[in-house]
């Protein structure tokens, strides 16, 4: 991936503190929306927690983009493993939210 660069940008709505987007910009390409998240205004989803959650998601996206560029998944089992890892991250976040309520 030497010589290739991309930037992930996390943006947050100025009117809705639970509205986030993650965009990717590559050299020579237009910026594209990768993820749009909208969290409901619930007290357990405070600003600090949402910052952590969205930051972890952005880091995992960056890692996945790099892995994909170096060695795209052609093996369906590898894709399933990545999907299982992503589901585990989401489940962990949901479990934390349930404990906080």
C-alpha cells in the first residue's frame, strides 16, 4: 500500500449530538460516506461514550480498509470471520448500553 493514502473524517451534527458520519477521502477520488450513525438521546449514551464508540468504529474501518487493500478477501470464510468480529464489537457495545440503563 506504499504510496496510497486515504483519510477518514468523523463529523458530528451541530444540532444533534447523536448524529455522526464517517467519510473516506482518497487521493484523486471524491469523498464518500462510509457510515452514518444516529444515536437516540438517551442519558446512558453520553458524549464521552459516543466519542469512544465512534472512535473505535473509525479505527476498525481504517484497519479493514488497509487489510482489504493489501489482501482482498477472496475466501468466503475470511469474510465470515470479519463479519463475526464486527458483530462482536456491536454486541459488546449493546451489552454495555444495557448494563448502563
